[in-house]
């Protein structure tokens, strides 16, 4: 049973978000694991509503709509309205909210609601985190990334840095026979590529650098460490690190991943 100290109310959550620097009109991308909070009164609904209160009607809230379960299917069908999120009950709860928009990528879609939600999700690159993806818009628009009870290995925007810089280990695999069912129920082919890296990443290696450079704020809410990261500055700092050392975002001493023959490597 959770201890009394681990109970978190909506008021305490809002105060914590304010302490992290969330203000009205912010664009905020959330990565979350609610199970690490202790007892959060109201669960996923409380988190979503409190975040919306923190950023106000001129703000935009986004979360992963990831559907990794489609990655290995022989002829995957991505239904924008109905394909469930792969992980985390808060993502699935958010996806189902009235007014949520979802970008068009078979494995790495993004869900959003608010002032710029439609613009954020209107395009998505063929690759998960390319220049036309919501992740790059998050960077260009100086958004904030909030990590609720998860570490930087859940911070997908680091992949946008890798896709832009194309270090030696970056590769892609095109998924064959993908069909998208769009918001109007129309079916069409969807060109989609997924990541096929040759090495394991470890974005947590950047945590101390982000702290030192003032790129992120950190607080404790309930039983969880929560980080708020400046997306633009994070992208810049990680890019500089990767240019100095192509292995800067990789797990140290990790085994190589055996890539299939079909992988398209960077530069090809």
C-alpha cells in the first residue's frame, strides 16, 4: 500500500508544474509513467486536466500516440481514430479525448490538443523523427518536454537529433504494405520507415550536461522525479555533443545490434 506521504492531489501537481516553469501558452510534450508517482488522486484524468490548466487555452499539449505493435505486422493498418497507443494508460486516455489530433506515422504518431495541435500534427515525415515530424516542430517552436517519472531514454526528441546528424549507427527499414485509415475513414497506402539502429542508445548520458547547461529543471512530485526540458536548447546541446563524439548518445560497452539486410543505412 502506498504511504500517506505518496498521495498527490491536483493542487500539488499544479504547484509542481509551476515550479518546473510551465506557463500559459506553452507547447508541452509529455512522456509519463503514472505508476511511479505513488497514489495520484484521479489518475490519468487528473494529470491531463492539470496540464491543460497549467498551459491555459492558448497552450498546446502533446503526448506519444506510438503504436509499436504494428512494427512487425506483415501488412500493418494504422487507423488514426482507433489504433490504440502501445504503452501507458495516460497516452491512451489522452488519445481518446474529444478534439485530440493525431499525426500520420504508423509507429511514431503524436497526439495533441490545444491552440497549435492541428498545426503540430498536420505533417509527419516518412521517418519517425524527421524534419516534418512533430518532434522537429517541438524544437523549432521552443516547446518544453516534461518527463513524468521516466528518464531521458524515453525522450524521443533525442532521436530527432540522430536523424538530423546521421551518425554511423543510424539506419532505417521501410515497412511494406502499410495502410492508413485517416480521420474520415479513407484508406490509402502510407510510406513509412522505422528505426533500425546498429547500437543501443543511452540518452541518460546527457542528463548531467543538460543540468549543467541549464537546459532542464528538476523537481519531485509525489514519489517521482519530474524533469522539464527546453526542447530547442536540448537539441542544440545534443547536436554539439554528437558532432564532437559520434558515440555520445550510445550505451557504453553495449553489444552491437544485428541489422537485417534490408536496412537502409545513413547516407544511402
